[in-house]
C-alpha cells in the first residue's frame, strides 16, 4: 500500500473540518438572531436563554463526552457525537418559539461538547510534543472559520429561502463530515498508509505519559483533586465568557448598538473571526519560539502565550471609549486574535499535563469549568445589554482574562503530573 508523506497534517485537516462545521452549526443562531427575534417575537433576554441553554448543556456534557472519548476511542466516539449534533441542528428548523429554539440548541450543545476534547485527543495521538501546539492551533482555527462562514451563509439562506434553511444546510454538512471521519480517521498504530519513519517521528517525539497505554487511569475525582487541573480550569473559567460573547452576541451587538442590517452584518460580523483564525495559528507557533528565545520549558511557553493574549484582550475592553462602529469592529478583531491565541494554549495544556488515558476526561472537566462561566455570562448579557449596554460587559471580559493570566502563573506548576508524581515518590524514598 502506498505511503502518504506528512499524513499527520492530513489528519489534523480532517479534525479542523469537523471543528469548522461544529462552529458553523453553533454560530448559525447568532447570525440569524435579528431575523429570529423579529419573526418569532423573541426579546433580548429570551435570546439569552437560548444561548444559555446551549452553553449549559455543553457544560454538563463536557466531562461526559471526554470520558466517552477515552472509553470508545477518538474515531468512534467523535463520530457518534458528530452525527448527533448534525441531526439536532437540522431539527432546529422545526422550532416555532424561543422555547423550541432553546430545546434544540441545548441538544446541539450537548452533542458538540465532544468537539474540543476529541480534537485535543487526536492531536495528542498524531503529533509529537513539539508540534502539538501547532496542531491544536490548526484544529482550533476551525472554531473561528466556522464563525466567519456563518454570517454570509446564513444571510444568503435567509434571503434565498428562510432562516430554517440555514439550520438544515449546517446539519447536512455536519452529517457528511461525520461519515468522512468514520472512513478516514485511524490511530497512527493502525494507519497502514503512515510511513514507518513518520510513525517513529510521532511516537518518539511524545512524552512518556503519551507513549504508554497503561491501564491505570486517573479517575475524574482524582483529576479534580489535582492542583494542576485547577491551574488550567480556573483560567479557562475566566477566559471562556469572551469567546461565548464573540460567537453569540457580535451580530446582535452590531444590530442594537449601530443599527446594522442583515447586509452589514454579512459584510462585517465575520471579520473578528478572521483575526481569531490568525490567533489560533500564531498562538500555535509561539510556544516553540518562546522555548528557543527564552530557554523555557513547554508549559512555561504556553503560559507566556496566555499572558500575551490576556494583555491584548484589553483592546475590546475599551470599546465604550469610541463611537465609530468601524473602530469597534477593529477592536473586536484584536480581541478575536487575542482570545484564540490564549485559548489554544490553555486547551493544549491539558495534553501537556495529563496522560493519554485521561487527557480527554481532563479536558472535558476544564471545559466544563469554562462553559459554566460562559453560561452565566450569557445570562448576564441578556439581563443587562438593553439597559446597561454592551460596553461595560466587554470591559469585564478584559478584566477576567488578566485575572486568568495571574492564576495560571500562581497555580499551575511547570511539570506534567507524571513528573511531579515521580519527584514526590523519590523524595519519599529518600526520606
């Protein structure tokens, strides 16, 4: 059988396509929001309930999805969840009220909870440690590409047919991808088209806790008791409201604050997502650069990326100081770049710190912390946006990210759990 050179990059491209479609289905509701609110008579607060339903179900399912992925494996586990979110997204077209939309979006959120843990697990399987942040950056770029595609696609579907058609298109595309995933994805040890040279490069470049497939697996309770877990979970808790706001509220913010119609939303709402794409890619390449320039280890290099992103998040926090909608879009572009650069680093840290048998579970639990905050903040935006305005809410997001950067430096230790446990055992033996 003919070997394919650089097959790991084809695998991460497949993962990226899944993320693109997952975020397309997620962002369809945001791009269609002005039309939905007018046709179904939905208030801003009721819209926040729809967003919160998605976030809450995503939150609850994060650790469950991570556990299922660790048990079933990346191939079967991810396909199961992808088929589910495709069906639920298409079913959103049947909703006739904000309550129906909330139920449908909650179901989509529950299924899409597997998306990031599955992408991280695939990255840890197919890439050596030194390239893993790059791989995560590329699959994470799918989140902002999906958000970038959504406004023009949804507006086109509404103009040509109806808002229902937008959800049907997203669902059909996601289902087609899930079938492709089942056909093409395999673990490196099972992939016959992978050259022995590349297989050795991948496996030989992974940390010990990813090379061994031992049966000993940390329980969820043990993970929750570990300081390293909280060193990742707390910064994700503080950072995720920004991404939830960018995905769910930018079109409505432009509509309410600047009177943008569907045409202008289609023209401008995708721009912050384009810069978010750049943040994913640049954030992925920065850790190895920081390692070379500053002589730091892998985990510290991720901390530096998080810090850089948190500082840049100050830009969208100043939106209230300007009256021009174009300045606001520019600041949101900086925010998209900033968040996705730090988000990729935070997601990758789970694979740096935890072993292969618990990485998806650990990532699911940190994701649960992140999406708890996103759910809460969606409700805050819904309650306050019409009275207080969006500007103070964007300022709060900047403060949250700065606090997250402080937490990651003070709580997260600079070694994976396996090394910390070995050091602890050595000290005990000496004592």
